[in-house]
C-alpha cells in the first residue's frame, strides 16, 4: 500500500515500479503485476520476471507466439534457460504441436542438470497431446533419472493407470 501511494507521487520512479511489481507478483496479484511489468520493461527490457509475467499473460489468452517471444527474452541465465525452454515447450503444446514442443525441450540438453526436466516435461506434453508411445518412453526415462521424485512417480503411475496397466502403476 505504501509503495502504491509513493508511486502516485512519483509515477516514473523505476525503483518503486520494480519493487511494487515484485510485491504484486509474490502476492499473486497478476493483473496489477502485468500492468507494472510493461512499465518495468520500459526501463529494463531484460527483466526476466517481467518477461515471464507478460509471457504467461499471453499464454493465458492463447497468444502462444507472443508468449514464446517473452519467454525467449528471459533466457539469458541458466535459470532463465530452463524456464524459457519449459514455458516455450508448453506454448507449442497449447498449439497442439508436439514436434516443436519437444524441439523446444531439446534446448535443455546443454546443461546436464536439466536432463530430468526435459524427460519429465516431454512426458507430460506427449501425454497431454495424446501421444501415448512417446509419453511412455519419456515417463520411463524420467523415472530412471529421478525415481524418488514424487511428481515423477505420481505422473508415471497415473499414466499407467489411465492406460489400463493398474498393476504396473
């Protein structure tokens, strides 16, 4: 509240704009965060979180190409590479394009730490797009890489159960 009032008095202050933007994001107030993200980018076009927020806004309204552009702008650090690749892959999945979605995940191959993210999200996307053979192969790989991950185990078991393999699940 104090920052919002201060911003009224000094509406072009980049420090206030950025701090308020981050507070709005962290409190889940995305409509206000989206407005502030545009302002943040007016003085810092490389702001990763602002790009992600605007990319997610575009994703919600199915402007997948615009979403991917924002995600790509946020990919200049290792965490940004991971986030950008995953979100871009899901944007392609939103368009129903499995081939492009998996190609977007291939960008994660440059960092060994991201291998399980690639397998797991590849499985989820293939499953979402009803490509059972591809999903199963990716779920198996994700399970081999991170069989102690609750999310991987639940997702793989759910997939097996939905495909009439309850005992295996």
